[in-house]
């Protein structure tokens, strides 16, 4: 008779494309979100939390990753036949909220939201299926003053979390200007927007690949097409050289000043009412920002910003970090984009049938944290709790009293709850927890009304390089009156912070 097979144990591993976040990661992210929230709050935005799950119908257009199930979202069918999915961004839920509660919300409605989103995309290095977004949007404001305000707020948020002026720039472009360029180039007919739609799609995808393919690659896609290194051929938009030159001129239109950039853009969109309107909007944004003191050291007009131009309907902005870091092969490169946004006036209309203007920005929290770590402004470690060691099992109540006093004083502290038999293991535990201080009290100390306080930070420094004389002059462990426990621990922690 065959023996029964033992049940297979589950593998202890995270699903592909997901990761776990421990201590310092969670703490630093929360601190960053709190600082960004303070900026948003100062600008008059209210917090909003929406469900992680939305109906597929409410989410609307999916992500472009069409070779994944459900086009890039994690979706399933409920028993009542409705399909639902995990949200893939924080903007689609906002559109649903703005439509559902339009009679209750103020107009314009200003909200910020922070939380995880999920994308059923192919994972890769630094590319996860769950990540945090941090958004701020204004719904119901048609004026580009709302777009200018978002750009100023984004600048303030970056400086608040520790990106100094000079290490970042917010670049601003406008989809209407691009539409004007495509009208001049002959691939957009305002009287019949469906005409040339396929060619326009190729143009948009081509200019979106400028960073990766360079000018030559984009020119090829604007023309007959491009063959990549593997030999695969991508059909182009079939524009003539003259038409392609207009599009390429748009991406290279930035000049020394915003006024000069707008002047060049006016030349490119001459004859297009839509293009002229877009240039007007850029000039207004520049004027409003300049009046508030947001000059070209923080925010610039830059037609080379092309990400999202297929999605946004007006102004588009992107925050880029300008300092260099080393890649995995030790080569210097610029860190790149950490935030983006723009005007999307068609999203709420799906629900109401009415035009509802909206604009907003999304900050990539994980990328921003990675940038701060690359500059040594985050990731330095996190102090663990003060450890109250256990010398006598039958005195656990007194140890709990000590830790309670420390906590009441606002000091992070815990009692060692492992096996106290080997005292050395307790100190090893404190080291692993990165604890700054350990409290020791045996029966002898208790009888004399004192405690031993061990400065673990100083002890580690002394153990590294101190001479015997230095060791004697800077004892890492000292005796203090039991009544002075909180005061002495607070003093040590303050020294460490200094």
C-alpha cells in the first residue's frame, strides 16, 4: 500500500512583480507622504480615500498593455455578473467620485489622495505591479490658473521633502500646441477629428519615444518606418519631409526664455486656432508663476515634454530631477522624472455627458524616495526602541513598569520577550533592532534603587577604534538612580540626535 504523500508546503515567496516593505522603507514613505500632504493641505486641498476596487465600467479605458489579461488590470467577475478590478491609478476613481457626488461636492473640488495602485503588467527591474501614488487634482476649474497652481504646488512639495532648488525642474508643455502642430503638418482636420487618426497615433507614439530612440529614430517613425536592432520593422506615419520637419521643430522649440519659446511655437502653429490657444495658455501659466516667484530656476516652458500628450487635453507638466547618479554598471546618468500631470477635461464627461474640466499631478513616491537615498538624504537607518532587558523572570512586572514610564514620556521602548536565560542574546537582539539604549536591572540594582544604562551607540563606536584610555574616559555603561531613568534615557537620546 502506497504511503500517503505529505502535503506540499507553500513556498515562502512574494508573487512575481510584488515586494515587501520593512521598517525604514515604511517609515520613510510615511514621513514623505505626511510632508507632501502638508503642502497639499496648505494649498486648500482636502484628503480623499476611495475603494481599492472599482467596477471595470467605472475604470474606463485600460492601460495599453494589451498582451496581459484584462488589458493591464487585475479584474474578476462578481456573482451578479459585474466585473470589478483593482484600481490602476487614483485619477479614474476621482472621476467616478466627482460624478457620483457632484451635487454634494463644492465646485471646483480640490482633493489629494495617497495609496497603492495595481497594474497587471510585466514586471522588470524597478518595475512592480503594486506601487504608491500621491495625487492632487482640481475638478471643475477651466482656467489655466489651476494648472499654474498645480505646478507651483509640485515645486513646493519637492523642496519640502528634501530636493533643493537646482536639483529639479518642472517642465510645462501643452497638448493644444501639439494639435496645432499636427494641423499645420496636415495630420489633423479640426472639422473631422477622426480623419488621419491612425497617422496621429503613430506621431504621438513616435514623439513619446524621443528619449529612447533619439531624433533619428523619431524621424524614421514619422516617415516610412523604423527597423530596430532585432530586425523588427515598425510602420511609420508616412509624413513627408516637410511635414516631419514641423513635428520635429515642435520638440526642439525651447529657447532661452519662456517668451522666446512661445514666440517660436507661434511660428510653428501659424494658421491653427487651436495651436494659438495653446500658446496663449502657456504664456498665461508663465505669467502667473512669475508673479508668485516661480522662475526658470524651478519651472520652465519646454515643448520636449511629450509623456502623456496622448492622454491630456491641455497643459502637461513633468518634474525631473537634474542631478546625476550612478547606474548598476557605475555609469553616471540623470535620475529623471519623479512626477507628472496635466489637464484632462474629458474624464468626468464619461459619467455625466457634460464637460467637466480637471487638472492634477501624480508624484511617484517610490522613485522620489530612491532619489533621496541616491543623494544620501534618506535611508540612513532608523533607531530601534530602547530595550529593557530581563535579568529576573519573577520581576517582569517591574520591567513592564519601566517600559511604561518610557512610553508615557514619548520614548519608543520595549521589554525583551524572548528567552532571557542567555543575557548576551538580549544584547544581540538589541543590536539587531538598532536600539540606542539598553536598560539593565538585576536584583542587586533593584535593592539599591538603581539601574544600569548601556549606551549602545557609544559602545559600538568605542569598540571600533577607541584606546583603553578613551574607553575608561567614556564609559558606555553607567549607573543611575531608578527615579532618574526617564531623564537619563532622554538625555542620551538627545546626545545621539545632536
